[in-house]
C-alpha cells in the first residue's frame, strides 16, 4: 500500500455559512469597533483614561480562545473600568463600557467572581498539531513513512486537515462543513477509504420516533506498510474500552507501532485514538446512553478511495441520503407555533419549546446549528443528556477543526421561535452610529 503523499486539490468549503462571513456583528465585535472608534477621538475622555481599558481588552480578545480565557479577560476589563469610576462618572464612554461588560458577561455565562489577569495582546496561533508523544512513547527507530507530516516531500504545502462529527439523534457535520440531521437507523458507514473504516449503528431514541442515536461504533485500521498491524476498535453503550479489540493499546509489534495509540481521557466516557501515520485523530465519547464521534483527518486521506468502491454511503464525505434526512428546522418552527397557540409541549412532552431553548442556552450561548440541534433533541427525546452531547460535539470541533472561523455553522433558513440575536446586534449597531454622531459633535464643538 502506498504512503499518502500527493496533495489533493483543496475544494471550496461551505464558507457562506460561517459566522465570520455572514456580515452579522456580534456584541463582542461591536465592542471592538467601539474601542477602535473611540481611539480616533483623543478629545474624548482624556482625563478618565477609559480608552486604555478599552484598547487592552480589545487586544486581549483579538483572537479566538477558550471561553474561560475570554471570561478572565472580561473580568480584568471590568476591574479596569471600575478603577476609572471617579474620573469617568459623567463620561458617555464609561457608561457604554459598563453596559457592554454586563451584556458580554451574560452572553458568555461569565461569573463576576473569579480569576483576573492583565489583558495582553495575543499573537495568532496556528492550529494545534496532533498530540505529541512523550520520550518514552515516541520511538526514534520508527520509519519516516510512519509519521504522516514527516513523510511528506520537502517544500510542499502543509496538509489541509478536515473534520467530521456525528452526535445526538443524530446530527452529522461532514468533511465539507455541511450540517445535517438524519434518521439512518441500523448500521451505516461514516468513513471508508484505503486506511480505515468507521461504521456506526443507530437505534431509535423513543419508540415510534424518527430520531435515532448511536449505540455502537466500530473502527478498523488497516495494515499499513511497516507501521501498524490491522486493528479494530469497538465501542457500544456502557462499554467504551481503553484498548483495541485484541487488548492492545498500540499498532502491534512493528517499528511504527506507537504511531497508532488508544488513549483513555476519562474512563468510560472519553477515548482518543491517535493515528499519526495517517495524520488522524479520532475522539469517541459516551454521553448518557449514546456515543458521539469526531475526527480530524488530512484531506488527502479523506479522498483516498479504493477504486471500484461504492462511496455514495460514505456519510462523512457525502452526507446522509436525501431520503434519510430530517428537516429539524420545520420541527422547530412547528414547536414554536404550538407554544404560541397554547399547545406548548411537543415530542415526548418533557420540554416546552421555551424550556428547551433555556436549557440549551446554558451550555451553548451562540445560537448556531449546534444550539438548534440541542433544542431539537430535547423536544424529540426529552433526554437532557443530549444537551451535553451537543456541547461536547462543539468542544471537539474547537479541538479538531483547523479553521477557527468555521467552528460555528449558521443557517439563514431557520424560522420560527423567539427572535434571534440578529435584532439585538442591529440595535447595537444603531446605537453605535448614534454615539459616533454625538462624539463627532462634541469634538467639533471643542475645536471651535
């Protein structure tokens, strides 16, 4: 079998769906614009020094980072603003900052009590590389071909890593960043190429319901040159092993065996499989009674299809068949209409549309398709564990996806229900424009 060397052509992704390209400002973006705008008007608030607090906070949040890091920076910003209270009490900028901090703390579920640190500018950080083995685990005698990135020809472009996720009842994020909700009851292939195969088995969540969830997962890593023997990993409800089916935790007795490893992160709940010889990381979790799957894989490996194989049912690559898809947007709209008409309970009746939204908001503050899938799952199943399934699916995206601007996926076609945050952001922009006019007038009067 040949080593994956030739780079495949990068195909366009569903970039129109991502948050950064939708043209819709978030509250954080509004605060950043406000900070930049105010820095252009030195006649405003020179004595109260509020601009220093704004610029430090803007610099410290200029790149995406963990939610805890954002909350720490926000608390530091709040402390800085409070220290200016005596000299800035009558300043419009000071009061705008106070309200902005309150809104951001609410949106990101940040506690006012907690660690603070002086905000500092962060440089752009490249996507995290595959986990690094310790000296005792990484063997120098492993052939170059057993380390994917080392085996690539020199002076070639870095590999393009892609992501696929499968979670809930069930929701699929394909390698092309399409987001679908599927029936797919029974056994279905998620991945099937020259190097590995992944198959899931889905069972109905509630008798009589179209919604299913993953109860079994099988991964087969095929023989690869002098690197690894064929290995199978099998998991099912209440059985998430920390080893392959033969009891081993690596790729066998070959020189590159440690480039394939099973690592138990949380016993019975979270396992990571590192296949460094093909540049691939797989995350398997059990959340409640069901399993979730996430993978980070080079595009070259994704497209390494055996000739003659029927790839139409390769879900991570092509998505679910049209006749197996569920339009959960219509389900959401019907639920909202039922609540408005005085018939609030849908599905199992365990959650109302309003209570499902509130519960999902606790873990998923951004109303993207992960949030929408969480609401759908609660309404259709009544199982609160699906909230955590959506939450961990998004956490895995942040760990495995190579483009931070594509973490969130939105859909313009979502209808029904309470007004989404776009209206709030529009109001923030209008207020910002009004503030700009007032500040310009103040500066003009000073110069006269």
